[in-house]
């Protein structure tokens, strides 16, 4: 239960700041700011990043955990889903299915994949990896925007 409490506290704090970045005036720039925040956060919190990577929300949402942890885990999922849908609406004019999948891929899946190796190895992510990640995310978000026009 201590692990669940620590993990949930950690993710709630990270998610609050990550999702706040998505609220910027320019949707494309806001998405890149959220990815940049993720890189900075991982660089400054390597142990926490490793803990977040090893466990998933679903690990603490099962019946074996107290209801309070299940509720917190579900609230995290709901908050993330709603925020990403709002972001997709702002960026792409759509907030469902394909649009949401593209946004999630650029803002969540790509950063997790790009940073995972360094997190697991216990090394600091280089500025070069961050630049490559930002370029890739900008491309994915830009292409998604073009396809919805």
C-alpha cells in the first residue's frame, strides 16, 4: 500500500503539471511544451521517473487495492482522457478516436518510448534526444493537423 500511495502521489503531481502545459494559447506549442516538460521532469527526477515507468495506473486500480486507491487511479485516467480530448479539439477540431489516438501517440507514447532506455539505464537524457523527440512530436502533431483540414 505504501508503494501505491507513493506512485499515485507522484503521478498526480506530474500529471497536474503536464496537463497544465497543454492549456497554452497556441495548441501546437502547448503540446511541445508538455513534451519539453516531460523531458525536464525526467532529467530532474530520475528515480521518480523510473518508478513511474515500472508501474502503471492499472497496477493500483485492481480489486486487491483499497477503494481509495482505485478511485484515485480512476480519477487519474479520467482527468488525462478529458484533458487530451480537449487538447485534440483545440489542435485538430476533433476529440474522439483517430484524433485522440494521434495526440496520445505524440504526447504520451513517443516520449515514453524515447525516454525509457535512459530511464532504465539510469542515465540522464541528452539534449540531443530531447531535440529529436520534440522534432518528431512536432511532425506528428503537424501532420495530424494537416489531415483534419
